[in-house]
C-alpha cells in the first residue's frame, strides 16, 4: 500500500485477487474495453510478461485504475493504459496519489519513459483521437479529452501522431496500381483470397511469424506469442464484410498479406505487411488493388487508409487523390528519472 495523500492512496500489484477484482470492476467505465472476457484474458496474458496493475483509492474505495507494461525493458520504456475511473471528476486536474503511483512505479522498475494510452502493447487498443470531425468509427481510438488533459497535467507530452484519411478516387488508385499487380504476378508471386474460418493452423502460424517480422520496425513494437496473437489480437476483429489477401512466393511461403473491409459503403484499408526481404517490389500496392477488385464493386469512389503512423511510407496510399477528411490520433509520453 502506498503512502496516504489527502485521504487517497495507491496500490501497485501483480496478482489476481481482491485488489484485482476491484481493478477489473472499474473497467465498466473504460471506453476501450472490448468485452469483460477479452479484458480478463488480455490482462492475464500481460501479467505473464511483466505487467503491473495500479489502483488509486479514495477513503478506502477504488476510484482509478491503470496498467503498466514493459515495452522495451532495456531502454526503460513502459506503457500505461487501461485507464478508467468511476468518478469523472478524477480527471479534472492533477492527483497527488496518481503522481505518487507514477513515481513509485518508475523508481521500482527504473523506468525512463512512460507512453500511453496503450493497453499493454500496441497490438491492442491504444492512442487518443484528437480531431473534431463528426464522423466516428468503431475501429478508431476514441476521444477522451478529459484523459488527455489529465495526462498533460501530469507532465505527459505529445509523443507520436497517427492518421486515418478518406481519399476520393478509388478508381484512380486502382488504375495506378494495376501495373503493380501485373508486375508482382509476373515475377512468380501468387495472390489469393483467404478465409479465416478455412485457414489451417500452419497458415495462422505463418501469418504470426510474418507479422512479427513485418511490424518489427513499427514504433514501440514488442512481440507477442502465437497464442496471444490468435486468441487476443485476432479476437473481435471487424465482423464487417472484409477481404484478406495473401501473397505467396514460388515455394508457397506467405510473404505478405493485407486486410480491407467495408464501412459505411466505403473501402477501408486496415492492415498490410510484407516480409522485409520482399519489400519495394510493389506487393502492397498489388494487394490493395486486389482487395478493391474483390469487394469494392458498387461502393463509393473513395477509400480510407486507417490508423497510419504519420510520415510512414504507407501513408502515401492516401495521397493518390483528393482528401475528403482526415482523423488524427496521438500518443503521449512522460520522461521519468529511472535508470
């Protein structure tokens, strides 16, 4: 138990039990919660890789929760996420007990940097939406302006920026990428549509391994086990009409994949990754072209490039036409004195 501050105190712990159940109940106020079952399974996994749970108590009652997770222990980088309170006023200004909790965690783990909101690792819910556009989609990070101000009051600053861009000109994009499809298939690469409910365990393992290699250069990347990938990362993915395309080489090895789905009569490009050894050959363009051919008939002449790290090469997909709207998201970070 932490030191009492103005009738408030904090707890840091690593086990399930009474404090955990108090922590879990506060999840009812967390807009990032996917479901109770998914959260329990996800937290259980994160605890196995070194996560720490935090609670702020007020007069003995749990009022605020969070979870710290190692992202890069060697560099002293930890995430903070699962942030929720049953008292909206909690986020109205700096809280001494929360500050004490941050310092206690940082000192114990020699943390140099905290980044959030991230629910453990960037495979799961993370980022805050910060633009004012009226449109909102279930696959986006949510707006939490009070939480943003609260973190900023505790010395968190803007750390990374992401965008989703809706572009007019899907047919133009398809025309421009037709040559990529012809080039890729002409080089002996096969592109096929996959249906998750028909895929073999071996194919899922290949996709997991490809994801680890393909995402390794992403900001704050940290690997996850195949079990976590299959049961937690893939769980609850969009149930909207979707298309998963695989690119395989002449040895039938999966070297790239891309996922798109339909949202509000628009094509959404959600995920693409390519084996680093096969990049710069037009494969991702060919995959996106193929997705449009598979599921975009009759849709609006626009497409959404979803949740792209600002400045990343894949952001260029959105620049083939006229921008209709752009949504913006951020991560915040705080430099700690650890290490």
